[in-house]
C-alpha cells in the first residue's frame, strides 16, 4: 500500500514563491540545471492571471515527468507540493 503524503498548504503567494526559488537553487546546487531552467521559465510566465499559473504548472509537470528520477526525495516532495498548489489555482479546486 502506498504511503499517503500530506500536501503542504502555502500561507501566501510569497511563501509559494520563496519555496519555488529555494527549489530552483537546490536544483542548481545538485547539478539539475535543465530542471532549474525549466522552472525558472515557468516562474517568469506568472502575470497575476490564471494563464500564467497554468504555464508555471506546465513547467512543474514537465520537470516531474522528465527529471523526477534524478531528484532527491525532498526535491520531489517540494515539486509535488508546488504542483498541487498551482493546480488548485488553475482549476479552482
């Protein structure tokens, strides 16, 4: 049976952005520059509208699909939490 992971709730957009920036820095430090660049690209798309969040979500999902095997468990957990939060904003769940 798979272990249930509780999703982190971000208390503010700033907390979300700080977590995203810390993940990008962590990816760079561990040699995952392609994943870091992908997330930075999505981050730059944020424009305060849902379409910007959707583009960031696409970047998060791409990093997950293409690089999750290369990431540490902590990095994957953070990426999943960011993806869950972004998905909630895009789909209003």
